[in-house]
């Protein structure tokens, strides 16, 4: 049979370049696209833009330009493919997880955006205090998940489930799962769903790269009568694919153990797309294992070069399961049952306007961001228990230049402090906040 040139669209994931050999003819032409941790450009619209309260839009818009960008991923909706973020988190969606606006199940490639806030400066720059109905939360990290296909927003299907693993160096067994509710002004209120959806799990020793390797996916358009054959090449004795999945021609499989893998062959009865994904999660990195894809006697070898994976400096993760998209958080309510009769207050300088001021409370004793209110030149924190250690962190734009001020205190009742603003850079501000 005579074929026109056939394209296999290949997707590579974090840490690994792909090395694909061309066919002797033009049957299969591969195009590589590194997508696992490509951030949006600053002028791209990202979903966490909704977090800018309208009353402080100018300063928060400026800060948000320095907040973490959305990371872009692409997965096949029929394959339960794990994806890995640049911060060491992993996200796994069930197959057939997304619905199109018309209610049909999304098929084929789906674009995933994930925005992560894993430290206090991320929260500050994004304008995201960790509050639940005004109550203070301690946090283990929050993220936003959005799914689209051909620029159409997708919603969760009845089969949807997201399993997320958020790394932490200092696990807290009190952490629970919270879901973000966005109000009309873009503020996020964190609400606790049903219990039992989050657990702390030991994952790996420091610099063990078990969960930081690669995936390689592609689509093979076939004509009726074409035969496709898949052969596994283990390379050396230590080289094994962690798993392999394929879909098309009324066949779907997800193979987690490649031991004893037998050559697979299918014949297309109609014009059809055949999809294939290779996944490697070996602690030693990709060691040369590959798959050979043959269509009517012409073949290409799919492989990823064997450089070591990057180790991750985490020993634990928060593992959570949720049936929602949007804002998701590892949190717990901090001061249940305690008397909240103390707060910090200050008079802001005359040349600083409340509408051009961003101020939050950082707590040196735990991770989380507290709120404050600026009215008529007075800045006041939300209430907290007596003897709480706090740092009032504030940043503003004065004549277009960032200026920041910090005031530390142990609060008891009304505790007055002074803010002295000095010119700063965003990098200096982030470093200070994260060092608290």
C-alpha cells in the first residue's frame, strides 16, 4: 500500500530530552515539544489573575506579574498519565476525566495548567492569604488546576479524580484538604470538604529521583489496512520502562510492569489514530530502554536519552484525592477554641495610599499568610491569640518604585508598631519573606 507522510506528535516530560531516529522513508515524522514545566509568559492570561481584589488592583496587579507562572502540561485524556511540576509535585488524573462544554467526554490531548504557591512569598505576590471564613489556616501548599481543549474550558466528568502529591520537608499530620471558593471580587475563601482526602506519606530519601523521570507520548494516524507493530527494547539489564500505554483500534491497555512484554500487532480496519505513551519512573533514570513502532514495514524507535534524573530534596509528600478542579490547598484550622483578642496595628505614612498598599501577616512559627485591613491611614491585622509571633510585611509603589517595610512583634491585645518604608526589589522582598 502507498502511504502519504504520517505524523506522530510526540510529547516529552520533565528532565529528559528526547532522541528520535528518523525512518528510512517519510512514513513517520516526529515533532518534539517540551511541555512539562514551561511557564506562561508574563503577558499571557493565567487563571490566578482572579485573585486580585478590586480595591488594591494596581499594586496587586504589579505583584502578580512576579508571582509564580502557570506551568503547562499536555496529557492524553484516555491515559492516566502522571505529570510532574518544577517544584517536585506530581498530579495524576483518571482516564476520561474531563467534559467538553457540550457535556461529551473529552478525547485525545488535553491541556493542563497548574499554578503552585508553595511558600509565603508566592502567597503574598499572588494576594492569597490562607483564610477560611476569616479563620487563620496553616498551609502545606496550594495549587490551581485548569483543563482546556482547543481553548475550550473543561469540567470534571463523573469519573474525574485527581491524585496529587505535594512534597514537604517537614510534614504535619494535622493537614487537611481545602477547596478554594472564589467570590465576585476574586478573593479566595478556603472551605474544608469531607474528611479523609489527605494523608502524609513517606516518599523517598533525599536525592532519590524515583518520581522525577520522563514520559514520551505520540499519535500515529493510520489508514485502513495498515498494520502497526510495537516492540519493546530493554537495552541493558537494568533498563526497564516503568509503564507503557496505548489506545486505538478498539484496544486500550496500561502496562505497569514491562517484564516479559510481548510484541503487539494491530491492523486498522478504518482510518484511525493510534496513541502510545512510554513512562519511566526508575530511580536510576532512563537507561536506554525504548519502543520500536513499525507501520507496514517501516519503523521508528522511541527513546529518551539516558542521563540521570534530577534528585528531589524532599522526604515526604501530602497525598490528596479530590473530584474538583480549581483552587486546592493542604491546610488546617489553626486556633480552634482559642481566644482571639490580640492584633497588630500601625499608622501608614502620608505618602502611602491604602489602595496602593499590599500588607499581610507572616507567622515565623508556621507557614501561612494572615490578612490585614487598611482604612483611613490605619493598617490593622485580623485577630489572633495573645503571644502570637508575627511579622507585618508591607509593600507599596511610590512614584512607580517598590518600597517595603517590615515590623516584628509578639502581640498582646492591641499591639502598635511602626513601618519605615525603604526602596526594595521584588527579589529582595521575596528573600526576606521566605526567610522568616
